[in-house]
């Protein structure tokens, strides 16, 4: 597996695969063709289907248009063989001759791939020798150490400074969101709920206040993401509210120190990395189970780690967090990372706390392992029709469009 630096990325929303990834690809192409007289970019599959709602075009234009005129083409019905998020960049000279063509893929969490024929960037070197939770858990039990200690064993010394930056960015995204009132951008005119939920939470008894605050934190981060604010992919932009909400709540409500939070971030990262390596964290590839489901698993593991769970209990908590999101579709209304994405973050955050409690009450033994759920998630995602994988052609997105069409006819 690769470094956690590749999983936790600090950047602007609303989508890691549809905004951050394409912008990074445009930057790479521009660095090789700064003297081009014009550019053409073709977006395929999911990138084309929901690209406007995810501001894919804006992200690419910000990079290429200052250099030369840009022609953007959308091909939502064409799916390139390697991944649903394919894109082709073309550079032309003064005589309109093609200088170069480049195809790459945005594979989730802001990561890029050139498919089976790497050209400009090779895959980052592997940092972790062990690639399944069974192997890593066995390492923990044999050595008497925890998951976060395996991170320290494999990463360089700078990883803790990097995770400190991640934690700082997560806290800031929560706090900005709590103070940021108004309406989210886009045709839905969706009002922000995070600030209101935070204020209302103070009126509840302590037993209910906890859940209300977690909702407020998750909503605040997700709304910051939806408005193009700075967040941390955990593991993606669309699921960025889950882990910060849980960690922010536990750090404030239970007074866990920053160093313990960093250990929890490392533990969460290991679980996210295993899914990224052995399945997918791309909604266009496996649906929202790969985004919100994985985020819930990461937050479940982090919470269990903080409350002193054994390696088997932590693994059990993460397994439940992912298992109970199996089959979740990715069907963003109007192609925006708003409905149902924002609410899903809030509910997944509280579900993570439930998974922690359930695992803590057990001895950690269970029949279905985290690794097996990851395999099932991958297969389930590939069995889902494309209209349920970030194309806005089915599910809630289709139902909402039918509702609008019906109103127009009345």
C-alpha cells in the first residue's frame, strides 16, 4: 500500500474524483505543454455525466485557459475500459496540428492513473508491505502493538507532522462550516444546516446533545465541501464530513489529546488504505459504499482505537461500519455533492459511534472479516448498473428529475 499522504489530501471540494483529480491532471498536462496554442479536453463516462455539478469544467479551465484557448467536450455515454472517470487531453500547435494526446483516469480520492500504460508518472512506491487487515492485525497481535504503531513502523518520521496538518485542516473545516451560514451554490438552493444544528444542540439534554453535535460537525464539513471550501479527503471529498465529525466530537467531548487523535487518524488511514488497495473508494466505480461506507469504517476504527479497543475490536468496528453500507448507490441529485451526500455524512458519523460501542461490548470475535466485506463491496459495486454510480441517471437523482418534469407539465 502507498503512504497515507496519498489517502489524506488537503484540498478544495466538492469532489476528489471529479474536481481535484481532473485539475491535477490538467496541471500535469500543462507542465509538459506550456507553449501549446490550443487545448482540447474530452470527459468520458461519470466525469461527463456529473462533471458540471461537480465543477469539473471549472477546475480544468482554471489551469488551461490562462495558457491557451480550451475546447471542452462531454461524452457521458462513452466509458473507457480502465475506469468510468476517463479523460483525454489534446495539445495543438499554431497550425492546429496535434502536438500530443494523453489519456488518464481519476480513480478516487484525488488520485490519478494512466491505466495499463504509464507514461508521465509511475505509481508511487509501496510503503506498506502488508496489504490486508488480516495480515496487519496478525502483526499487531504478535508484536503486542496497535495499528497506528504499524503506520509509524512503515512511514517516514514526517508522517506525524503531516497527520498534524491533516488534523488541523479537519478542525478548521468543522469550525468554518459552523460559522458559515447561507445557501449552497447550485440550482437546488439548499440552505446550510450545520450552523443551525450546532445552535439547536445546546438546547438538548446531555444524552441527546452528543448526537446533535456530531450531526452539526458532519453537516458543517460536508457543506464546506459542497461550496468548494478546503477539506481533507477521508477517503474522498464526498465523504469528508464523517471522520472529522467523530474526531472533533471526541477531542472536545472526551478531552482526547492531539497525539491520541493523530494515532486514531493513522488507524483510520490503514483501514481506508486497505480498501483503496484491494477494492475502490470511487463512487463512479463502486457507488457510495466506497465513499461514505469506507468513511464510516475509518471513523469506526478511529473511535474504537481512542476508547482502548483491542486490534480485533477495532477491526470488528470497521467491518460493521462498511458492512452496513453495502449496496449504497451514488445518485447525486443534479450532479451536486449535496443531496443525498451531505445527510449521509451525518448519519454515517453517528453510525460509526454505534459500531464502536457494539464492538466494545464484544470480545472482538466475529464470523465475517473486514477483508471479506471489502471483497463483497468491490463485487457489489461492479454489479451495480452505471446509472447508480455517479451518473445521476438513476435512484434519487432520477426521482427528483421526474418530480421536476411533472411540475413543469402541470
